[in-house]
C-alpha cells in the first residue's frame, strides 16, 4: 500500500463511519475522485441515518402497540375534519373486548362504532364531543353502547383535542368499559333506596371510635324514635333506654358487643316524646377482607302493637281460665276429623268433679269420655251427635254417665258445630250435671195417686193430640187447634169458677173470725198463760193484717186466670168454626196475648221486641180459629229462632234484642197480605225448600214435630185459597208472607 485517504460519513453532525480508499502507487488524489467519494459518503450517511430512524420507529411502534395492548380499555386517535366527517387513524386491540368489533374494521369505518351508541345517549354524546372540539380542553363523559350481540355496556371516554394547521382536529383518547362500576353504583343506589324505604330502623355504628357512635341511620329509625339525624349521629343509642338500664336483655347485648358476635334482643325503649315502645333489636358485626371488625349494623323493629296484642291475649286467656273455673259445668272443644278420628282439644278442670277424669288424660284419649256413657244411652247419644253434624244445627242432649267410681250421673250437653275448610267439625260447648233436676223429676213422679192420674190423663190427652195431628196430616185433613184450646179453657174455667166463687165467703168467714178474736181480746184482755204464749207464737196481729191481703191476691189470681180463659176462647173461636167475616188484627192480638209469657221471659237486655205495623183492613171472610192456629205456629217459630240465635251468639247484645215485626196491607181490591218477620238464625236454601213438608223440622231432636208449618200451609192454601210464602237468608232472619182473599168467592 503506497497511498490511502479517508472521507468521514456524517449524519446529524455526527461521524457515523469513515470511508477509506487504498492505492498501490503514490499519487495525489484527483479532485474529481474526491468529489465523487464525498458524494458517496454523503449518500451513505443519509442512507445509514434513514435506516436507523426506521429501525427506531419500528421499535417505538412495537413498544406503543405493546403498551396499548396492556392498557385496560382501548386507545385511539381520530380526526374530525372541517366538513364534520370523522376518520380513525389508530385504535388499539382493546376495542375488540369492549365492542366485539375488529380494530381494523373500526379504523376503516368509524361509523360502525358511532351507530352502536345508545339512542337515548346519542344527543348528549354529540354535544359533549362538539364541546371538546370547540374548547380543545380535556374532557371525559360516560354513555352506553349496544354491541352487535345486543348487550348494553356503559363506557367512559377520556380525550384530548388539538387543532392542525388545516383546521382539522386530532382527537386522542382512552375508552374504558365501566359496566361493572355502573352496575355496582345502581346496586348501591337500589340498596340505599331500599334501606330508606324500610319500615325498620337501621343504624350503622363505628366500633373503632370511642363509645361506638352511630355514623348512619335511615328514615325508618327517625320514624320509630322521633329523633332527627342531627340528634343521633355521633352518639351511642343507649340513651333510648331512658332510666331502664338494668333490663336483662341489655346484658346479652353488651356481651355480644364485647365478643363481636351477632345478637337479637327485645328492649323497652323510649321515643323522643317520652312514649314507651317495644324494640326488637338485632346487631351484626361487619368485617373487612382480613376479618377485622369495621362496623356494626343494627336493625330495630317496633313491635309495640304485637306486645299489646300478646298482653291482651294473656289477659283474655286468664279471663277465660277464671270463667271456666267458675262455670258450673265442663267447658270443652271437641274435633271430629274427616278420617273419623277425634279428640278433645280443650277440657276445663271441672271434668275432675263431673267425670272423675283428668283434663290431660281426656285430651290424650277421647275414648275415656265415650266409655263413661251409659250403654243404654250410647246409641241415641251418637245419633244425636250425627244429626248435629249433618245439619250443623245446635246439639242438645241428655244422657246418663257412669264415673270411674261407679257413680251414676245425669248430664246435659249443649254445643254448636262448625265445619272447617278441610271438613273438620268442631263443637264448642258445655256439659252440665242435671242429676238434681232428674231427682226432682223423679220426686214429682212420686206424688199422690190422684196427681199422678191427672198427669197421666194430661199426658194421654197430649199423646192423643199428637196422634190426631199425624193422622190428619196423613189423611190430608187438618186438626182444629181451636177446639183443643177451647176445651182446655173450659176445663180450666170450672175449677177457677169454684175458687172464685168460694173466695168471697172465705173472705167473709175470715172477717167474722177476726172480729170474734178482737171481741175476745177486748173482753178478756188477760188470757191464761198457755193462750198468751200461743198468741205470741202465732203473731196474731200479723195474721189479722195479712190474711185479708192474701185472699185479695187469690181473687186477683182467679180474675187473671179468667181473663186468660177468655183469651183462649177468643183465640179458639169455637163459636166461629164456620167461615165468617173476622177481624184479622183481633186474631193476631189474641195470639200474641197467648204468647206474651214467651216474649217477656227474657232479661231486659235480651228481651224480644215486638213491632206491629197494622194497615186499615176490611173484615175478612175466613175460618178464624184456623187462622189463629197459623198465627200461633209462625210466631212461635219466630220466637224459637231468636232464642237460638241469642244462645249461639248470632245476635249480638249491641244490636239490643231480637225483633219480631208484624205488618198488614191491602194488596189489591180483593186481597190482603200479612208479613211476619224475625231477625233470628234464618234458613239455608235447602231448609227453605222443605219448610212446608210434613215432619220436617230444623229444630234439635226432642223439639218440634214438623207438623206446624205443614198444617199452616194447608189451612192457607186449601181452606182459604191463599198463599203462604217463606223468604229467608242464613243469619239474617226469616219472613213469612200470608196472602188471603177478602172474599172466598172471588179471585
């Protein structure tokens, strides 16, 4: 090597390399060659610099793409042109997860994304974007999009705008999927509204602060206690206890707080106005992810009404227990289930005396009760109970019972059955010891032979009357109740006349005897000792004063019996057994006079009220005695229905009594109507359809023959050509309407 020279290669004023040339001969470099080499060096410098820049750019792009891929969300750059069109220069891979679209698809046509914006949010989105473009200020806004799969997502855009020389605006931004955060916020808002709407009082306390103060309370707490948040926040709730700081439940509460456990207690608390309320209070500890206690949440419920109801129930049970102890009999509840099993769900303590059984034993084994029934009475007893179950009518029965010690007792049971939705029958009733009454009845049977014969004659007369009634119904003929009443009146009139006729002579004899005694006292004022002692023992002065009064009372009684006999004769209309013109009102009043003792026998608060609304009626061509029989049957049934309703409690004393209303009116030129209604127990549709059938009765066994209304129907329909109608609603009463022609030869 004889000759060499070098040319530096520059880039950005830095030597990147040196271009060296070698030559075997020694010579000066030619200027043309040097210029050519310099040109080559310059071009090489530019080439090397460009390659380095491209490499650095590729590395930078790779780093940006990697960084964008790791950023949560999507990074994008767009251009808003002056004509309003939008171009997408770049969007990161994160857009795929948010929208479900390919980044390249959105870069080529941003409208794919703009069309995904929720219709309800599109106006606000466009307004916010235009505001950012105009102000070139950083901005963030939230809106919803609808992905191609139909899923609604909430996103947040944070962007910055810069204006180019040509007026276009570069938009650089980051888009985040905030659906989870928005859903969480909505859940929190819902929870806050739910807590606010709760009728329970809810408080949150901070045990990390001294005295565990309240840091939150809901409106329910304010409503229950009457305290405002300003009066509660920062304080402990113990001031609600007032002066009652030694309640047993407080120890349980304090222990739970000390041990950081859940607790449920009932406390006596006081409102702001000083009124007491029962607080059902529970606390629960709240812990962080590490298990450390951070808060307590307390829930209070005002159970004052429940406590008052419980106290009222206890008082009611105590009153019932006292009542059951004092009632002269056994109060019980008996259940018969659809499968045939039965049990006594309640039996009062009086069963020990009446049956010589323990209440608990009877409740466990109902067979003890059935075993005590006299064998001869068992079948009739069961039949009466079955009848009550079928008709749901009042059960009333008398039978003999044999106690465990062998004692025979007569019992009477009264109950009203109720059918439950599942078919179970329930009897609530009472059992009474009627042995004394039965003994009295037995004693009555041991009266003198003459009295027994009279009783037998009366019984035989009654039996003959019953047989006559049944025979007349079977033969479609009617019995004349008037003849029977007239006969009884006649029979009563004879002894009454005898008594009445002899009272006057007896009064005269008594007057003469007393006058004679006074003469003796006047002329012999000092009788012997034995007479003086007897006079003192007999209280002669009292006898002399009271004996005339006694005779006067007997005279008044005889007069009253005579009046009743007259009423019976008027009622029977024996002298008017043929068809005649009669005053209907007089017949009704005579019937009411006969039944007056039943209307007045009740206590004042349960007295049956009689209401008469008579219209002006002409004389009616009829059989008066037979019509009186109809009035007697219907009004007697009305009294029975009201008495049953009073006994079973269907008529409340607050309604003040049972009522029987009798109204009359002229229907048309030749017809009248008589309405007789009561507010008794009423009839079911099935009962109403059979009410006029012979031998059908709604009364318990032993009461009623089922003949009264059947005979009444025949009297009205067949004998008088009229109509007898029945209207009734269960538990709302019954009304009978009698329609009669004024003259029998007209329609």
